[in-house]
C-alpha cells in the first residue's frame, strides 16, 4: 500500500530533480554570493542544476528559459534582470506544465499565476530603512539634508522599489531631500562614475543613498578623489551587507548598511523539492534582513560568509 495521507507515491516522478536557473549576471558581490549559494544548495540537496548567466541581457534570459522548457526540466527559476516583458515565455513554461519560481527580483505582470512562488527581499522596506537610519543620524542638525541617490539598473525591481521606499520615508519626515540621482548599474566602476557626475551637478551633498554596496564603494573612491572624506564629510548608506560593504562600514567609510541576503539557495531548493513532489508552496518567501552600523559590522565580519 503506497497511499500515505492522501499522497499517491505512484505519481511521484522518478529520477533526479532537474532545476533550470537563469541568473541576472555577475554585476556585484551580492550576485556572486547569490550564484554561489544557489550552486551549493543544489548540490547539497542532490538537485541537478542547469545554470545560465545572462550577463544582464533579458534576451539571453528568455533564451535560457526556452532551453529549459525544451529540456523538460522539473522546475524553472530565474532572477529577472528587468520587471517587464516576461508574459510570453512564462506562458510557454505553463503550457509545458513546468512551474516557475522567481528568485530575488520580481516581475510586473497582469497574470500572477505565471509563477508559483517568489523568494527574496522586501526592497521597498530596505529603502525605508536606509532613509530612516540616515535621518536618525541628523537628529540634532537643523535644516535640510541634501541626498543624492545611486541607482541600480533601470527597469529592475530593486531599483524601483528601493527608490520608492527611500523617498516615501524621506517625504514623511521632510528632513532628507533627494536632490538628484544617477544610475551606477550596481557596479563599483558605475557607482564611481555616477558619483563623479553628481559631484559636478549638485553643489552641496550631505549624504548618498547607494542602492547597493558596490556602488557605495565606488562613491567612496569618487569622494576621496574629490578630496572629501567619505563617511564624515559625506555620509553614505547602502544596501546588501557583503563582506566588502561591512569592511568599509567598520572602517567608517560607510555609515549604514541594510542587509539583503543573497543566500537564498536553501530556500529555493526547499520550494523546488516541494514542487517536484507535488506539494503546496508559499506564493512569497522572504529572505533575511538586518541593519548594520559601524560597531555591529565589526562584530559581524568574522562570521560573514559573503
Ligand atoms: O542588491 C545588487 C545586485 O537584485 C537584490 O542586485 C539584487 C540586487 C543587489 O546586483 O547588488
């Protein structure tokens, strides 16, 4: 008798679980750690992983997803480089009976049934926290605080939602003023170039909201080149909390870092296994979050895994 609690073992597919995963690219320390987490968790869970790196190109991601459909993988997961333009390929996956999981980033669609689950961080709340902590820093200062923003790739969900979250909190309290913004495409070099432009455009900059650590580290370089002391003359708040970010924070070059954990591999594999065995999965799985200042960064660094 193979009936167990209404679960029919005859329906369980045999053979290894095959997951097709399409990654955004290798733009940041966060992304490298995310890729490592997914590969490691697949191995640990004995899941056969087909992995493709899209180098920031949506067309490549769509081609990878189509190749996974053709290969009849059990589950497809991907981190969408931009929010829009996924409906057609996701319908192809649905027609083939392959469940799709979004990791890290979100998509914009009128049909939420095109994916079964999404795993990642609440990007708007990261923006809220970045504004809140920066603002607390200036509690005893009168007048406005001029902030410039270093944005991630345009059209991606973390860029949009971190911007919204930061501006919403800033507007509620009225102290922080976002004077200007520039995209740094999530990279150190992009952040440095963007910061240089902002230094030319905005006369008085009190603080920087960099939407990831790498761009914040780029801003540190640009400020130093301009003869300013990052963390002191200009305060910087970033998101991610990679080892590089926390090291700069502990050294006083950054002022706050909001954690967005890239280590979502185990959470993804748990969902993949449940899908494989026909179980129910949660529509939304949230990743880990914390906020670091200089002291807590120093405490966290010895055990930091990414
Ligand atoms: O913050 C950034 C990256 O989508 C949350 O993408 C992710 C972002 C992360 O490359 O560093």
